[in-house]
C-alpha cells in the first residue's frame, strides 16, 4: 500500500519536424523505450510534434500515432517557419514541469534521458548536451562550425558551447524565462546561455541521422551563423570605427613620407596607379562596413514589425 502520495511530474518532449515522415514513428518507439524509467520515476509524458509546414506525410504520421496514444500532440504550422520557430512554439504550448527538446532524426539519443533526469534530481536547472565528435559530417562544415564558436567566444558575452545541440532538459522556470525573450530573430543556442541557470553538460559521440536527410545545406548554415552573430554580438559594428582609426594613421604616415620625399628628392609624378589602388581599397572597406550596419538595421527592422514568430494551422 502506498503511504505517501507523490504528485506525478509531467515531462514535455518537444520535437520539431520538417518533412520527416520516415522518422516520426521510429522516434516514437525509441522514446518510449524509456517507459520503464518513466514508470519508475512517476513521470507522465506529453509528446509534442511541431510540424514546421511539412509537405510530406509527417502530419498524417503524427495523427496516426495520436489515434493510438493520447500523449501525442500535434501543432502544425501554416508554412515552414524554421526550426527556431518550431522550438519556440513547442515551448509555448508545453505544460510540463520539465521540458526537453529533441530532433526527430534520433541524432539526439532518447536513451540519454534517464541520465539527464538524474542530474535534474541533483538540483540542476538544465541538462544540456554537446557532441564531442563530428564524425560523418563534411569536413568543411565542421571547420566553419568550429570557427564560428571560436569567434563567438571572442565577440559575445553570452556563453556558447562548441558542438552544443538543442537537445536540452529544462525546468519550467527556465522555459518561462526563455519564453519571456520574445525576440523575432531567435538563436536558441545563445538564448539558452543568456538566460543562465545552473547547467550540466553531457557529452556524447555524434550519431548519424537515422532516416531521411539533413534540412541544412552549407549556405543555410552560414546565414544561420550570421543570425547568431548579429543576435548576440554588436562587435562587428565596432569594425568600421577601428578601420577608420587604422586608415587615418596609415594616411598620416603616408603624408609625412610623401612630404619628406618631395623635400629631399623632388617629385617625379608617378602616383596614379597607387592612388587608384588606395581609393578602391578604402571604398570597398566602406561598403563592407555599411553592409554590416545594414545587417543590424535589417534585424532591427524585423524586430520592430513585431510579426508573430509562427502561425498555427492545426492543433491537436
Ligand atoms: N527542422 C525543422 N524545420 C526546418 C528544418 C529542420 O523543424 O526548417 C527540424 C528537423 O525536422 C529535425 C531538426 O529540426 O528534427 C534538425 O534538423 P536536421 O536533422 O535536418 O539538422 P542537422 O541535424 O543536420 O543539423
Ligand atoms: Mg539531424
């Protein structure tokens, strides 16, 4: 007979899906391999599939699962809004005392959940994961990813861990803090770091995608990393000031040099090509810096519009 009645805690599992018809069911069965653990810890689960405007059978797959299992929920977007929007929608709709975000392609192994949960019991507010290897990834992608994290370490005050995944278990309190950040240009890896809280990092070896293929190409990732930079650092805006000072110094030294040369040697006129080079060089740097300002202006413009981050077409 049970003497103490302990309240069941609810765990929300948020899974962004974009054209993932092959992975949905596989993910479901993989996740509920943890059922003995959920039972042992008295954890109720709600599984939120966020359909990010898929054009394949993803929604039908989720509905099929829902017909068998009440714990499955579906939020379907009116079009593709991107993974960031899907994660935000998931967090907004989640009701759990604990919330975890996972990819549907099993690159975030559900088998790690019990270990993650054990750290929450120890009193951490969040358990985050990072992969220590990038096995199976194109080398050029790894190279730029590393470069990005090294750069961010220098130019941003917000902590961002190399290889960090969005796979993270959080308390309700931390989720509410994340939701309080209503910015339109969302870069969750930075947002996690920005809100703080006591975080435990778990490391795991890279797992290759179970089914289907990656939704990110090199170009998309590059643009995403630029989003990350503009969202969490204003250091690039300083660049034009630095360049200005640097070029003023160079110009001053050149003027002195030219005057001295004129006084000592006289001046055979021969400055045309070098003059053209200098003009081209400085004006291209000016354009580059205006471009940087433009990036921030564009982001500010989008924020000011205060458009919704996503639109729901259907919710079950
Ligand atoms: N995803 C999404 N919207 C998008 C792109 C991706 O919801 O516009 C989801 C995708 O279904 C997957 C997760 O985000 O569950 C990670 O995507 P993917 O596996 O393609 O990225 P990678 O692991 O290659 O970085
Ligand atoms: Mg993946």
